[in-house]
């Protein structure tokens, strides 16, 4: 027994050394798992209260509808700062950089048009307002693209008496234009960096540029709000451990990063629409004495980040979380002795745990390990959220599992479990058709290949209005399911593959993974069948929801890349390529042309069956230099009317440059029956006839999605 124990101790010692080597040498790999486990802790804890001291002024869809497209005129920005100041705001932070002049400023427009006169300069106005309001500007550093721009002057003095080589060094800076920046009291950078798992778990409070240390927007707001004159960097054994604002200590890691104790998912903080502030439609008590951050939640402005609670949290709310952490002082930090604790944990859960498990009967091992693991992680949970101490969460479970497997000699069972896991993974990841392809071609099933496909995109029209009208999440999902079922069934019946559902949109394709002869015909017939099904479905929709659904469908054929794609453990059998993008663009043009089904010339050329079609236009879509001719598919019955003949004659005249004849014919057609395509060509003819100096080009540039 002693020999057996000694043998196992040697195994445990080897395991301890191996895990220790992984711990010290591969942090970039293991930290992503560690962060994932910590993310589960956050989800278990759930949402917690804020200090109610931070408010977000949101440039939202409502603001865009009322005030116009972004960027707003600086006069509007100035008015918002004035209204906030009049409401006795504590301090304002701008999660925005104004790196260019206001394009819609009268002064700028007059200068561009060479109009003489003294016109209002929005930038100067905005700068003057900033100078007279408690506003802190934002800017950002560039890490990879160098430039020689000067960083903004900040009010706080950062003590750098010790070595700060560990702080991230920037190569350039993008700041506000001088009319704005020169009038500010201070500024702070708003750079953000994801962790190994691609999520925002920490933010830099400090960065170095041209041998000068600068503070972040959040740190600068706190420093000024507390009237701190000096920011001191605190060290322990020559390692940066935090920042002191007088007696106020903020822990950081050695690189100056602050771990964020997120309060909850998106909208945990108070949001007020930018438009409401601009129009003075807000409660002053919501603003008085508060720290106000101005930013955006609009998806198209690309300031959304993945966090422990959300895949798309607005960057401005991440700053709000950071500031609220500092105000409440419920920090999360790694003490300098955390590594020693991690090493001691690895030692205990390999050598000591292994020795204990040797003494236990096999039937007791599993319950013992469950109790041990549960107790340990309850303790680590408490350590994180009551003491704010961050220790490694990944290696304890690795040590427990590894030691248990080694002790009980369950390698065979583990291999079987792995085999079952793989089979289960395949069953969940691929459709039955793809699974058959896997079984028949196991050697290259996941190998990416190029293949001629027909790609299909459909989208519900005016889905936002439908959502607003129903105003009930459960009913909305029921409606979507009622719509998706017949649409999906139509695709499957014609040997199509449903790639994904994108909200209310459907993406599908033909000729993969299994071969589909005449795949272009199959796709077009499917689309026509869907439109017929929609008519029947709308009878039910009218009764149940008092509305009718309308869709647009775009189809394109061509060479695409198809196969298993994605990250390890998170992959999908899908397609990519320019022809996929073109199909998506074509679907987006259905509403523009006022039709329901559009195919490209590539698809038309591949059709074997006869369809009633109508040529729409030859266009260049966004992202494509090569023009393509678009056709509306109307029906499977190819019967032409007198109006159809007139339309073809009008189109031929237009393409040949006979614009007056084309205009007359299109006008006559539109008198009989209004049509967006008629209006499209009427406006095009008039444009060329009124501007004879233009070179006629029958190809249209439709540079929008």
C-alpha cells in the first residue's frame, strides 16, 4: 500500500508541476476560461443597485428622428450642455470626440461655397459653451497607428516618480479640433480593451504617450469632481498597485487597468434621451449634482461592447459602471499575493487532495468531490463579491477534475464520455442532410470549398411598426413563428438549406451541402410559393392581429465559399462570399423599387423554367464595382399585357439614350397605375434632360444597404 501511495504521489507531483507550468506559461489561453467562470458568478449574483450618481444622456433613435442624422450640429451639442448646466449638473463627460469641423455649420458651409460674410461658427460656439460649463472632453489614443498629434492638456497632475513602463504606451492620439479642445478645462481618454474572451472586463485608467502619463475620462471626472489636485501612482515592490486621489485609493493592476464590478445588464443606469435634454423635457432632479455622461446606444455608430451581462452594452454605460465603482468603492482587484494563493491552491488540490482521495472508497469519491467543489466555489464567490478579491477560478476546477480522474483511473470512462460528447456535438450542430454528408465524406466534411450556389434573403417589411402595434413580446414571437413556419417549409420542400434566422429575416441557399439540380429555379419557385403562402397567412393575421405582413426577397447565384466555419467549439456550416453579400443587397432594394421579389442577372442566366419577369435596372450596389441587372419575378405564368410591352419599350428607349421618348412612355404608364419603378425612371429622365451637360449612363449607382 505504501508503494502504491508513493507511486500515486509521484503522479500527483507530476500533475502539480504540469499544471503549474501551464499556469505560468500560458495565461493568454487559460485566462479566457477564468473570465468565463467569473462571468457565471456575475450572472448568479445578478443586478445590484448603483449609487444613482451617474446619468447617461443617450444619443438614441429618438434623437436621430427628432434632430436629424449623426453627427448633430455643434449648436445642438452646445444647447444640451447649456440645458444640463442650467439644471445644476455636477459634471459632464463626453464619450465622443469631435475630430473634424462641423460640416453643417453656417461658417463652414459658407467657406466651402466661397460665400463671403460673417456667419455663425458652430465650433466656436460649442467651444465657448464648453469653456463656461462643467464639461470634460473625451479623446482616444491610437495603439498601432503612430502620429505626432499633441495630447490634450489635463487638469490633474499625475505623479510618475516611480517606473511606469508597464502602463500601455500609445503611438498616436485623436483629439478634438482646437476650437473645442482649447476651451476645455480638462479631458480624458476613452480607450477600451477587451480581455482574452473578447469581453470588456476591465478598463485602463492610465496610458502613456510621449513619456507623459494621462488619465482616462472616468478617472478625470472623479478627480475633478473630488477637486483632487494630484494623482499619485502607488507601488508595492516596484509594481503598480493603484492610484491615490489624496486619501482616496483606487486599485489597479500593474498596467493601470481597473477591473469593473458591473452593476447589471444594459439600462441598469438612468438613461435620458439626448432629444429630451435638447428640448428641455426632463426632470431637473434627475440631473442636479449628478455626473452626466453623453454617449450613444445606436448600433450603427459601433460603440457597443460585449460584457459579462450583455453582448452589446453601450461603451458609455461601461464608463458609467467604472465611475460608479469608484464612487461606491466596491472594487474588484488582484492583490499582490494572489499569485501565491493560486500556486498554493494548485498544490493543495493536486498533492493534498490526491492523498485524501487515495484513502477514500471509490463510492465516496464522487460525492466528496462534489461537496468539495461546491464549497470551494461558494467561498470563491464570497471572496469575489464581499472582499472584492480576484483569484483564479479556472485552475481549481482543473486541479480537482485532473486529480479525481488520476486517482480513480477512469481514463476509459473519460474517453467514452469524450466520444459521446463529440457525437452529441455533431447532432446539435448540423442538420440531418449535413450529417449524412459527414458520414459519407468524413475526410473532408468540414473542409471549406467553393461551390456554385443560389443564395436567398427575405425580410419582413416595417417590422418595427409591427412590434410597436402588437406591443407584447409573447404575441410578437407567436406572430414570427406563424410567419417563419410556412416560409421555412417552402424552402425545405424545394431542397433548400435554411442557413439562419436574423431577427425577422431568413437566409437560405441551394446546392449545398447536398447537390440540387436547377437550384436557381428551385430558389425562385420557393420565393413565389412563399408569396402565395403569405397571402393566405395574411387572412389569419388580419383576424388575429389586425395587420398584414409584407416581405421583400432577393436572390443571387454564383460561386460561394461553403463549409464549417467559426472558432473552435463554436462553429457552423454556412456560406460566405461576394455573391452572398450581393443577394443581401438585392433584398434590400425590393422596398426601393417597390417590388416583392428581385433576382440578379446571374440567377436569370441559370434558370431553365419560364417565369414572367420584368427588368428593373442595371445597378452597382454598395461594395460592388461590377454592375448587375436586376429583374422582378412576377409569376410562373409568362403572359404579357399591353402595359408590359409599353414598359419594355420605355426601358429600351431609356437604355438607348432616347430620354424624351422614355419619359413620355413612363409618364403614360404611371398615369394608368402608380409604380415606384416608373417614378424612378421619370426622375432619372428629368435629371438628364435638365442637366444636358451630364454624360448619360444607363447604370445606376445605388450606394446604400
